[in-house]
C-alpha cells in the first residue's frame, strides 16, 4: 500500500480531479501523520464539544489538584491558552480555580462534579464517533492501530 502511494506520487498527474472533496494528493497520503491528522479532523467534526476542553477535563480527572503551569506543560500548550481554557471551563462550572496556599501567585485546578459528568458524556461520544470513523477496520486492526500509535509516540503498552 505504501509503495503504491509512493509510486502514484512519483507519477505525473495529468487529469484534474472531478471534485475537490474527492481529490486526495498521493504526496500527502503517503505520510501517516497526515492521515492521522485527517482522522482527528473527521472525529472532531462529529462532536459538539471542543476536544481541547475534554483533554483538560480528562487530565484533571486523573490528577488531584494541579497548577495551571502543570496543565500547560502536560497539554504542551502555551500558558496563556491554558488561562483562556480554564476561564471558559470555570465559567461553565466544570473546573474550580483556587489560590495555592503555598504560593499565592499560583492557582490550583480541580474538576467539578459537572465537569466529570461532561467528561464521561464526551468519552461516550468519542467512543461512538471512533466506532463510526474506524468502521472499515476489524477490532483486531483497531487494536493494532492503537498499539502502534502508542508505540510510535513512546508510550508503554496499555
């Protein structure tokens, strides 16, 4: 399959695509990271909840209180973006932000009961959307895809 994509890429394209949505440049399809990006965008399009907010809630659900800086480091996003995310989540009653008693310059973040409910609901939506998106794969192929993605990123197997 990869060799076929590389061969298509190396051939001169002489015809115009019939529809913009149907055109998939072989030069991009040969890169797994491009394909994973397309999968991510397709999944995101099926949900009505911002995934970044879900990631924050999931991280908070797995940790006790953490600082905004710890969240920025864990999410690998700019601290100012974390502030905007937390502002939104706090306004919605999904996260509480309290001053750190040891360092009043810092805030400690905690997920609320409502935040946990939304996280669980979004987990279910993600599972359903993933099932639709990966319907062409067998359960074994899905497991292999997941395992290999974890391995490529350097995470231990589940």
